[in-house]
């Protein structure tokens, strides 16, 4: 399982905001500069986190982003799904595949996906700092 660039940038941003939560607000410019990320793209990702209520924002020249909850209350799954959408999926097998193989493969894939989701749900941002 690979994460896409958006998820990677988002995790870096949430980690940075978490590590600097003693500051009132963190700007997207600060995070982008720290990690060498494109600021406009990062800002769009941060706004997705705001919509998902992972972080909050304050507009204006003294504004920025801050956590909506303590890092020990925000899960890795929340961050991932804020950018990628719900973690669902399946495995497509051709209609010509033998039925038993098809059913067993789909069951195994679903089990693996559920286990991954459980790990991401259990992992808090504070665990990663």
C-alpha cells in the first residue's frame, strides 16, 4: 500500500502543526518552507483537513492553522481519509475466474483492508511525534 503525495504532505503538515502547537497559529507558508513543499497545493490540502475537522483555521494576517483536538485524539485514519476519502476498496477479478478463488481472494483483501484501517484508527498523531 502506497500513500499518494497529497497524503504525505498532509501527514507532514499535521505533524508540524502538532509539534508547534504551543504557537498560536501555523501558516501554510511556514510548513511549505520547512519541508520544501508547494505552498498553494499545501494550502488546498490544509483546507481539506479543515473541512474534515482535523484542524481549524483563522483568516487574516495573524491567522493560520491549528489542531482541532489534541494530537492524542486525532487518528492517522482521520488524516488519511481527509485527503483520500473513505478507505474502501476491492479487488477485481475477471468473470472467468473460478468462483472459489474469486470469493476467497475478495475475503482476504477485505480482511487486509480492515486490519490496515484498524491500525490507522488506533494510531494517534501523538504516537508518531
